[in-house]
C-alpha cells in the first residue's frame, strides 16, 4: 500500500492564462466605467433624449381582457377597436404577457386601468410602450422582430393583422 499521491496540476497552463486574462479584462472594464471613460449603462430613453431623437408617432392604446382569454386592443383616443387577439399565432400571447406585467405594476401602486398606454415609434426605428401612470417603459425591439411586430401593427401607418372586431 502506497501513501504517495500526485500533486500535478491537471488544468492546462493556456486555460489558466485565458481565465486570468478574462478576469483582468473584466476588472479593467469595470474600472473604466467607474472613472467615467465608458458609459455606465445604455438607457434607450436617455440615449434618445441625448441624441434628440423625435417621436414619429404616438398612439394611445387601451387593452381589455375578455372572458374567453382574448385581448381587445383599442385606440384610446378614437374609441375604436384595433384588434381582438385570440391565440398565440397572432401575437396575442406576447401582448397578453406584456400587458399583464404592466397591469401588475399598476395594481401594486394602486392605479386603476383607466389611463391609456403610449405606443411610440421613434425616428431611429425603435418602438416603445410606456405607461404614463407608472412611468414604466418597455423597449419592444429587445424582444425580437416577431414580438416587436405584435405591437407595431397598432400604429396608424401599419396595417393591422389578426382578427378584427
């Protein structure tokens, strides 16, 4: 019976060097942010304000849940129904998910559903949904082209797809 065991390092030296370089790079980038050489964060609203990006279109929307699970989207200014989204294939699932999150925030702050939401198309191509009642804004482009399109169709210059009512 031998009590000898091996203390040889089994991690290859290049892998250790790369891990060390990754840590050093992370620390360097963090330091550059702390001293102000790099921007701390990318906030789309702040970037648009800094770059004087104007809104091309703002549409006030109201969303209602129906008993059958459908989401009714209305133009809050005109009172007209823009779409009734029933399933997942028409973007209703994404719209329903976003609006549930917005409604939950209103409920936590004791705000009712009366105030409309603002869907804004910006000069730089971005699309945002803002709740003026809570101040919360969602950049819809960050969820991909298909989910962005689920909201973009409610702009007046975009033909609506899906079920109309």
